[in-house]
């Protein structure tokens, strides 16, 4: 079924990925990288690996509009890491 969907010409999917820095999340992003014509990452969230989350946001900065981390106390740290990587914070919630 997944193969059929990926081969369908007009198929595209917007992805909100919870746990983007974990093993399943990083593997999902590998699929997105392999098929950028089929997938668009619109939201990313992570627990504590803010460096990897910021790297992912920078990589997909043209489509990611929502970013979250598990600890509200780390939001300012995440914003700084995003800014350091050239992510336009006015485009991200």
C-alpha cells in the first residue's frame, strides 16, 4: 500500500513529526530526504536533544512552521540554537 501511494504522481503529504530526534523520527526524516517530492515537514518536536532539533529545523527551514521541545524552560535555548543556524524565527511558532 505504501509503495502504491509513493508512486502515485499527485501524492504529497505534510508531516508533523513528534519525537523527531529519536530513532523513528530520524528514520522518518531519512525517508523525507529520499522523497522530497512526496513529503513536506511542517512541524518538529523533541524531548531534550535541542542541538539535533535545531539542525533538523535548519535543514527543513523552508517548510517547518511549528517547533516544540518538551521542557518549556528550554524554549529560549532552542530559540538561540535556531537563530545560530539561520532559522528565521518570525516564520516559526
